[in-house]
């Protein structure tokens, strides 16, 4: 954890102390760095104030309470990924979007969970939502464009959230995986054996284990897109 102690004996003038000015931009940047290091839910306002060499009251003055800072961090993260071109096929558009989104979200643990639970702010998500909705509408989803968009986005964020939760516990995940793998050679329980074999294949090879999260994310989103494509077929036949 970061040092949460306030800087003692600081001169009243930041200029006299040789300290940079405290601005909303600098506060959010510091909170973003704390999020990258410790997770969105694991830093305090006092720690954030220490990171910008100020008092917590200064953070309140410039940005607001912790909730306001968290919202600003999430907004900043949502501005980090590029939007796919609108002229792509709807399925390729969402494939690219979620690949870019995951690449950003895994750098800032806890943001995916926040998005899944609370959703994004309109100001931060408007460009992505507007373009994504237009892509779905042009593909023929009609009135179901909005629920399809929410469904895909929520699944993507939940998958990254699970990844966030698992990464700090490699030993526990390894023990559970090993226990499942032990059942791979039990022909009398073929279903359990098949699952054990699958877990073993995914975890025995270090290279394959290192790419597990990315592979499972892609697999899961592809299957969701399969379902959405089937729904589009049903809509077009109405």
C-alpha cells in the first residue's frame, strides 16, 4: 500500500516549497496511477492526497469526495481505447471494440466491475454508445439494438471483472485447477473426466496458462455474438 501520511511541516505556499500546483487533472492522474497499482477499490482519499502532496481537503475542493474521484477515473479510462470504424460489419465492430476495451480495463483493476455494476457516465460513454447503437440499427436489430448493446457490454465487463478478481490469487486458482485436473483419468465419470482434462490442458502448459484469460474472453464474446447473430436472423424473419 502507498504511504498515507500527510507531508509534515509543509510551507503554506506550494511555490515556496517547490511543489507543483494541485489541479483536478493532476488529482485524477494520481488516482489513475493508484488504481493501476492497487485497484479502484483499494486506495483512500488520504492516500490520494499524499500522492499529490496535499491535504484531503484540497482533493475535495478540486474534484469532490472519493465517489467523484472514482467517477472521474472511470471516465478517463473510457477515453483510452479507439473506436472501431463505423463501416465495419456489426460483428467485427463489436469484436474489435471488446478487444480494445479489455486491453484497457485490465490495466486498471476494478474499473470493469464498476462499469458492470453502475454503468458509465453519459459524457464518457456517449461516443461509443452512439456509434455502437448506429452499427446495430444499421444491421437490422431495430428496437432490440439497446438491449443487445447492454447485454454484450455487460458480459464483456463482467468477464474482465472476474479476471481482475482472480489475478491476485494465483496460488488458490492453481490449487483448485490441480484438484479438477486429477479427475481427467476417471472413465467411470466421463463428464467429470472431460472437464478435468480441459482444465489440465489449459493450465499444465505455462504459455497456455498465461494466455488463458485472453482466450476465454475471446471465446465467451464469440459465443455471445453467435447468439446475437441468431437473434438477428429471427428478427429478420418476422
